[in-house]
C-alpha cells in the first residue's frame, strides 16, 4: 500500500485515502459474512442459537454439554473402528448364527459373534501377506483403549481448568442488567436472523434472572408489607439447593454403577464362564438401551403429558420447567456406562453416539413444545464447570479404576478374546517389552517402561507436583478474592463520597430556588480575569438570568 501511494500523484493519493474507509468496511462485511457461514457448518449451530434465544443460557448449557459428550463418543468410535475393528475384518470368521431382531433388545444371539463384543476378536498377529507387515491385535487393542482414555483425561482436565479459571479465578462480574443491555452486544453480528436471536437471548436472560423484581416494589398484603428476599440471596439459595440435589443424585447413580462393577469383576469374572468379557459387554449394552428408552419415556410422560394436564385439567400446575440438573445427571450416567463398556465392547461408543443424536432432537422438540425456562436462577458458566467436575470425578476416575483392575488384576478368558491364555491383559505389554530388549534401537522404550510406567516413585513425585500446583492455584484464588473485596470496598467508599457531594449540591440547588437566585444589592466578585483586576457587578432582581450550575457557583462565592 505504501509503495502504491508513493507512485501516485497528490490528487490520486487523496482519492485513495478517501476510499480506504469504504474498502475497509467492505472487507469487514465480507469477513463477517464468511465467519457466519463457517459457524453455520458446525453441528447444531442454528439450533443452539434458537434454544439460547428462547430459553436462555442455563438451558443452552445442557445442550452444549450433550454436544460435548457426543464429540467424545464420535472420537472413540472412529479410533476403535479404525485400529481395532477394521483389522479384525481381515481375520474374521463367518457368523453362522441367524438374526431374528430380538438381538436389538438383548444384545445377545447374533451379535455375540460379531465385532461388537470383545470375545470375537482374535489373539493372532494379523498379516495380509507372508513376508509383509504384521499387526499385533493384542497391542492394538490395549493401546487404542489406553490412549483414548489418556486423551479423554487430558481434554477433560484442560477444559475443566480453563472453565474454572475463567469463571472462578478471573470472574468477569457485571453490575447487573444495565451492563448486560449496554455492554454485552456483539457488533460483529450483521445477519438479521442472528440479531433477532441475540435480542431474544438478552431478553430471556433479563426475564429469567429477575423473576421477582416486580414483587419487590412496595407490595402490601392486608395492610402489611410483603417481605421478598433479595435477588442475590435467592440466587445463593437456588445454587446451593441445586448443588445438593446434584451431589445426592450423582452419589446414588455412582453407587448403583459401583455395585454393578463389583458384581461384574468379582462374581462374573471369577465364575469361569466361557467368555465373561462378552457377558459384561452384553449387560452394559442392555443398561444403555434401557436408559435410552426411559429417557424418551421421561420426555413423553414427564413433559408432554405434564403440559397437557397443566394446561387443560389442572391449570394451576402450569407448563413444566425444563429440569436441567436431572437431564445432565442422566447424560453423566450414560457416558459412565459407555466408558466402562469400551473395553468389553469396542463399538459401544457408536451405539451411544446414535442414542445422543436421538436424545438431542427429542429434548429439543420437547423443550420447544412442552417446557418453560427454569425459575431457579444460577450462573450457567459456573454450573457447566461443576458438570465437568462431576464428569471427571467420580465418573471418569471411577471408570479408570475399574479399567485398571480389569487390565492388571483379572485373568482373561481362556477361549475368547485377544488376551486369551495370558495371566492378565497387561501381560501382553510385558511380553512385547521383553522382545524389544533384543533391539538396540528400542532401548529408550524399554527405559521408559522400566523407569516411568512401572515405577511407583515416578507416580509419587508426579502426585506431589500435582498437589503443589493445586495448592498454588488455591492460594492465587484466595488472594484474588481478597483483592476483589478490597477493590469493592474502595469503590463503595468512592461512590459514597460522590453521593455526599451530589447531595450537597442538590441541597444548595433547592435552597437557591426556594429563597430566590440573588439578594438585591448583593455583589458578585469575578476572580481570575486576564489582568487580575477585580470587577464588581450588581445583579438586578428584575433582570435575573435563568438558573444554571455556573450561576449557582457564582452565587455561592
């Protein structure tokens, strides 16, 4: 641009500079248009915008959480299908069982001899040609599942830490609905539909967060004022009740899963069944299917029939609210079952993926037709962080404990699965390390295995470092809370000083209007003239100028 301007004449330069704002405006419009079209390619982008505009961010957080869990299952299905199922197709034997359709409900029968379950996979090294590259199914199975859980753990930790830092360590507190209406508008939004959705979203947030403001304005009942709690106190109580409800229900659901895991690992695994891993996979398949069916029935009986009854039979009940806490706990329960079942049924995430797709559209239609936004006010961003924490602990931590016991402690079946004939599933890794010891180029893998993976000291030091980092972050949070309190007190003191000054000015203003602008014969002295000469002016009552702030200051002097 500089070179082009240098080669132009003065008149051409002026015209080019005058056209620059229009050119920049066109470029900005093109960039915004491309950005909007790109965002529309995201899954359910328009649907989520509509839900956020109609029901607010609290209800929107449930659907975002559902979409987030769906991404976990899509990723798991893709890597399991690519690294476990596809190689098995090469060495697969024909299935002699007949398909009756009942297998869709029981998960047994025909499905037992398919790639859906652990027992169908081979323990042989797959090779397409005699001298070609080989594929170790044992290592592929355990490394694929293990790496997937490591990636899930890292993603969950990073997302939880990022959300926690944004909403608790560096909270952007606003001063109320005035700042929402005046300071939160996104001026990059240019599409007409997007503007209307944004307006609906802000309107819904204000309505949901202030349900009782009208009731607080001088309500009188039987001659006595009605005491309505403040919005801050109502928010604190609703959040505390919601957290207690979530903790109680998550403990109940995890206790049920814990009892099932004890039954599977201590009774089924020790029963010397023909293929106990496949039996556990079938049980988890049935549990996921039953949970999916009850989720659909809950939307029909709990929301559709409840709306019919509340609008026709018993009008006092009204339209049902969308229960965010219960629906989120159902998602966590379903995802926990899927994580446990990955080891026994590698394609189970694909089934859960289909289930979450159907649940999303079912909940969306039921929300639009049957529900209203919840009356309980809570911060959607902070509760999303709490949902992530519940997904991390006790859900993912409990699943990792179950997987660790299965891989390290239990003996695999003798007649099925890729680990048949071994003392444990992890023994396949130990045998592979012994083979690598004979190759000089793989000494670093042997060193990592002997000094890091199988070393208790390494995990002890890692735990100490994690606790130290956690303690440091906790101290940072406490220090910033103290700083926020001090700054708020300082703001209060400054605002009270300004209020006092404004009150005094208003008081003088009222007195001046009451007694008149000036007393006849009063002399007003003007100071600070250019020649520093004092000039005296007599004000006449008949020609008194209109009242103003400047004349008030002159009157005071």
